[in-house]
């Protein structure tokens, strides 16, 4: 998906030895009463503007959407190709090394955006493909109360939505959450949605299913749904289901198909 929208702002963040320069941020303002703010995260090679028109079309007038653009960086999965990506990916196998530094840099950037919202606004993260993976990583940071590097995670997320994605750092999520009663409590209070196409040829369905199982075993409140015949894209049925789920879990008003 590719749409255009005027620039709202930009940002960058230094983490560790590397500098991650984030691109432009696009904002879709609520048409009604502002009740919730959700950061929507694009897939590899896209920009914040790639989903803004889609988000404008949703029947959720009381939601503000923030659409940042990932840094341009080398991605090992694509032979070192430089493209917009929230973190580096070697492959999606259980033995792959997770790019915790890149994940933390993006999670910090996302948290900084949400930190400016009013106290009465409910907060969430969502995304497609790699953006979905990033949203799930933010959810685990919320439960643990810290980033992968041990720094405190400051945002009280209510929901995380992942379309056609996977869970980074999946090997250690369950054990880390179960090691703390507070993390277990936070995980149980965080609603997570995972939707995946049965015939997705980019991020195979098994990755989404296994991610849902891992999060469920860690104690998160997980909704997982498979769509028969769906590839690596969205369809109206999936989008409608997402909107209904979001309204129910966040308790926001003004929804209408």
C-alpha cells in the first residue's frame, strides 16, 4: 500500500554506538472526540505515509493515529539491502540472532511519541509485517517494564495489534515474564491481537501462529485469527474485525461500519 500525506514532523534517537535516523512522521487526527492514540508501524521498505490514507478511512473517528517512518538501514535478510526497517533481521528461524539494539531504538522512538499524550488518552501500538513485529516487541517491553537493554519502559499500553507479523525475541519472552509477578500482572492486562493469512508467502502463517502461542503461554490476553486464502496484505473482513476488536478492548465510542 502506498499513499501520500503532508509531513507532520521527524525524529531521531541515539542508542548505543549507532545512530538511528528516523524519517518523517505522519499524523491522522481524530474526526470526533479524541479518546485513544495508536502508533501504526509500516512494513519493510515503506514509509509512515504508506498507511495514513488507509487509517483515515477506518470507521474509528475518536482515534488519533501516529505513523512514524523507520530508519533506512541494512537488512541482512535481503543481503544487506539498505531500506526502511525498524530493526535488522537475519531470518525468522528460532536460531536467528535478535537485533535488540535496533528493536530498543525503535521502541524508544515509539514510546517518545506516546509520552506526549494526555493522561486520559488510551494508548496502543499496531502494525503490518515488520511493523507488527515491532508492535509485539513494544507489548513485551510494557509487560516487563523495561527495554531489552534494561532501561525502564515508560508507556502504559492498553493494546497491541499485529497483522501478518511475528514476535521478536520469542525464545525468552515466556521465562522473563514469568520471573516477575508484576510482569505477569501487566501481561494479563494487555490485550494483543494477531491476524494472519493462511497463504502468506512473505511471513508464513506458522510464524504468526507460533507467536500467538508464545504470547498466550506467557500470560498475555491474546486474540489470534487465521484468514483462509489471505496472503501478505489486508482484506475488508480483516479490517472490520480489527476495528470491532479495538473498540471492544479499548472501550472507545463512535464506531460505525
